[in-house]
């Protein structure tokens, strides 16, 4: 019996188990992402209108006051105006 008692004491002996490392603290929720900025639709910027230039070509105007003939080819310009009150001829060549 004494052998059995020794055997029981040896088997019932409290075994030291290694202590598991402490669990890491739970991850806190990160700050929520910033709210997106509201998207506003702005009309596209319109470029300023180009300077007004006389187009190349010939124009003839006839009215009750008289007649006007204008001719433009690049920088060369001819203007002829004939009316009851005024007569003018203008020729410009670069």
C-alpha cells in the first residue's frame, strides 16, 4: 500500500504549467475616415472672347444713304464709302 500511496502522490503532484503570455489588448477602432467634402459642380471657366477682328473678304452695303464697299486681305485694307453727305476712300497697305 505504501507503494500505491507514493505512486498516487507522484501522479497527483501539481505540475507547474508555463503561464501563457498575456493577450494583447483589443485593437480600438481607429478614428472614422473624414467625411468626404461635398462635390459642387462649377461650370467650366469660359475663356475670354478673342479680340474682334474684321474677317478677310469683301463686304458691300447699299442703303438709301449710299454705298459702302470694304475689302480686307490680311493687313491690306480698302474702304470706299459714297453717300449724299459724305464721300471717302481709305486704302491701307502694310
